[in-house]
């Protein structure tokens, strides 16, 4: 079982170099609920695939909207830490009283990584929805486009600029589009990884496309390589065309296994970027790095540390982004163009380390890392454990 420590020191944002502007962004007038010409606002939801960050963000948004009066009591919302079941949450929200917001029951969409977006785009073009919440890079690429005018709020996309649906951190480039930005997340991750492990050569795998580079935040990885003076070793892996197709997934795992086997013999450390593997297979996929005593850092977060990565640094929870997102949604409903609103939000980071991994690769975790870790996993969680 993991041991957790939550840093609640008031100065932590300054210590980590975070931008606390969001905490002062909302006031009562800007958040006060209003109806849409006497009717509730109709919103939809679309995600790239089932993923804990997407369901966690939806939970955070619901909590933020409840705190500001846009929705009622959401304490019974069916959510547990690391859950990926956003569909159950949406069904629950859709069944609640619709005073100010109608979570439209048939406006929930998942699997946009593989699915044709045209049915959703036709609905957005029709004006049936007043706003759509979009989770993930692939969904953002398909829905945050010029082909409709429905307000579109994109969350949990690694790099919206590299992915092509935002011009900059301060401008989405489209009046109806807003995209949450935390481009320094990768920078912070690689800085602490390099400070801890002092590697000279770093391995990465990603799909060699605009979308693939965006998902893996490769522009930031390359920037940090120049800044910190390490070399990159890359292997390209084609994402599965359909995660529900056994043949596609088998080919994906074969590519990934070859890439990680090759890199394990070439690098001092491995930055494990976002992938589409089943977490139950993660410790097996990482085996070459364990055998060759290569430290690994998960871009995704602590669930992969529990499954065999040495360390990661991600958001402590989803309440902060939920408050920031709820404020953004409220301002859109009160007349602001999504493009005009602040997109940058820096989360309080949470460091996770795995003690068994450190022992297996013969790496002594610095005392500073152990003391600052929010989550310490003493063992690797393996299938069947």
C-alpha cells in the first residue's frame, strides 16, 4: 500500500515556480449562475478514450460547479481515485435536477481516438448543444476546429499548440475554442528526473506525427535536452488504429516491445511518454529497463509508478483544475468568448516514487526525493497481486 503525504504549505506554489493567478481569477459576480433564456445550458462531453485524467477532470469540474452553485450536491457522484469510468459519472449527472446545467444524456462520446467525429460535428453545427467538454489531444484535434461555432473547452491535452488546435498559450486562434495549457509540466518533470538521476542519454518513444509529437510533448522534451545538455534517443511507435481490435493491439505491443528493448541498451534513463497499453501489462513491458538497470520516469502519473516506473510527478488531485475549469465555463455562459479567457493553469505537483524499482535497478533514491515524495510505493503492483 502506498504511503501518502500532501504538502499544504502555503508557499508551495512559489517553491515550485507555479503560477497562482487562477486562485484570484474568479469572483462571485463572474461565477454567479444564470439560465439560458429561462432554460438550463445544454452541455456535452467527448473524450479520446477511457483514461483516469479525463474522468478525474470531469469529477473536478462537477465539484467546482457545485461549489459555485451551478449544480447541486455532487457528493454522491460515482467516482473513485484512478477510475476511468466517465460514462457512469455522466449518467449520474444527466439524471440530476437541471436548474442551470443539463448534462445531456445522449451527448456523451468516448473513443474519439479511433471514431469518426462527423456525427458529433454535425450535432455541434446544428446548435443543439450550448457547450462541449473535450478531454484529450485526439478529441481536441477532431472537435476544436473551425467547422462549427459551439463553445469547446479542451482539457487534459498534453500540448494543444503542437497538436495544432491552439496558436499559443494565450490564444487558441478560434473564438469558440479554449484549451487548458500547462506546457511546463514536461519541463518540470524532466528537470526533477535529471536532478535525481543525472542521465546523459534519455530514451523516448512516440508516434512520428504532429498529433503523436503533441501527445508526448516532444517539443518540450527537445527543449530540455538542449537546456540540460543530455542527448535524446527516439523510437517511433504507431498507435493502434483501434484499441478494441486484437490484431491492432498485438501489432502495437510488438512495436513497443522492440522499441523499449532497443532503447534499454542505449540510454541512461527512459522517459515513458503517454501510451495506449493496458496497465496490467505495464510491468512486463518495462522489464528490459529493470534488467538493464535503467531508471524510468512516467509522463502519465503515479499509477504507472505503482506498476513499475521509478518515479513521476503529476497533479496531486483534480480539485484545482476543476475550479479553474468551472470558472471558465461560468464565464462562457455569462457571455465571454472562450478565446478571450486565460488558458494557463499550473497544478501543484505531486511526486511519486517506487522503492522496489529503485532496489531492482540498484539506484539509491536521494533523501531529498524521499522526503518530498507525496506517494511512496514500497512494491511493484503486479497482475494478480
